[in-house]
């Protein structure tokens, strides 16, 4: 049942989606077809599916390792933005530098930027005992305001007619694409990250340390595993992959910094990690499913006239059912009569 739980959650999400469509006066089955099936029926939609799944898989794989260690990084969206800012510094500040080294350096800076942003919650957790859920989440808004300040100020394109956006990336600053499609090299990075992390978690001592630290921290301490080092490593790893996803969006489909560079990939990747059972291979499949929800939401806007928030409703419903199914599978609910405390005291000899 634990293995079947994600499938059950998806089916229940589909049932709730059908009810929501019916409440809007739409035929449930045709509407569900538009939302879940149409995104994989054409070559163009499959290409877009890969483009949207790439950042979800990259971020979700890092978060799966983080959550496996019981380290709750909720700020991947901010780390994505930080990586995009750090990597975009080269094309923005050195616009005339056309070199094959530009893209590798941008990717490296993106990883470092995301990792550095994620180590702030690690420092606060290890040094002051601050909850990384709160600190990582609050840093998302700091990163968003920093991005907005840059593209409306010092990094705004002087030839951009006063629009809040940076210069457009060109030439060696862009990720190679597959033919004339929008599928870029970031997809290969996502597959490589999944494979490396799968082997890392299954076959290395560090992977074993992460699992023990998450399942039994006290036993890990007796085994010589350092909990603070695990927190540092997991947050830096997940932040680095989120930063790589961020610069991949800038050097791939978006091609410039804008006030908004993500439709919420960092938050959606949390659902990807749980739907994938905190396993890198499962994350790959879950990333594809959640990418369908984005494409289905866009298709529902056009074909059904629904709001652009429809995708968020489905994603939130899916997360709810994942957690609910896991809880009800692992625990049995019982109704128990609790004796009245006052009556018990009166009958006590």
C-alpha cells in the first residue's frame, strides 16, 4: 500500500478535479482529458513538457535528499532565484564577452549562488537553533525583492524601452537546444543529477549517513555521524541544484532576467519530492506528472476559459492526498471513549 499510495493520490486528485469541473458547469471527462491527456498528444506539447519538467526534476532531486535527512528546505524557490541572479551576472555585467567559457562559468556561478543562499538557513540552524522551515521560506521573499530591485534598477537593459528586464542573452551565453525546439541541455543535467543522486544514496557512505540521520539521529550520533555537517551538506546540495535550475531557465527558455522567472517551481518541487517517495528515480517520474499539471493548466485557460490558478489547485490537492494517503496507510484511526476525568476522581477510593 505504501508503494501504491502515490497512484491512489493521483486518482483521488482526478476525482476531485472532475467534481470541480462539474461545479463550473463543465463536462468532467472532456475537461480532465484537456487537463491531463492533451499535454502529451503532440510533439510540441512533449517538448514543452520536457522544458517544464527539467527544473522540477533538478530541484525535486535535491529536496528528496534533504527531506530524507529530515532537513526541511522549503526555500528552493529563493535558491532558484539566487542562482539565476548569480549566473546572469556575467552576461549582464560583461555583455560583450563572447567566449565558450561564458556558459560553463555561468552554470558554476548559478550552482554556487543557490548553494550559498541555502547555507544561510544551515548557519542559522546549526549556530542558533533556528527552524530551517521558517528561515528558508522567508529568504524566498528576500530573493524575489532582490531580483525585482535589480531588473528595475542597475541591471535594467538600457535599450529595453524602460521595461523591467535585463539584456537578452545571446550566443555562447545560451544553453544548446535540440534542433529548433525549446528542449535544452538542462534536461540532460536533470537526468544526470537523478542518476548520480540515486547511486550516491544507495551506494555511498555519505548517502547512508544521510538516511541514518533522518531515520535515527541519535543512532547516527553514536555511529560518529555529525548532524550539523549533514544539515550543511543537504542544504548546500539542494540549494545548488535549485540554483542550477534557475540559471538553466535564464540561459534556456527565458533568455533574460525578469521580475518573475519561475511560476513556482521551487514550491511545486516539494510535491515532486514527496510524490517520488524521496527517491531520485521516483522524482523523475513525479516531475513529469507535475509538469503535465502546468501544461494542463495553460491548456485549460485556452480551451475551457479557466483561471491560471487552476494548476495550483490541482497541485495543492495532490499534495494533500499524498500526505493523507501516507498517514492513513501507516496509521489506523480508532474512535476511543475517554472516561470523564471528574468522574474518575469521584470513584477513586
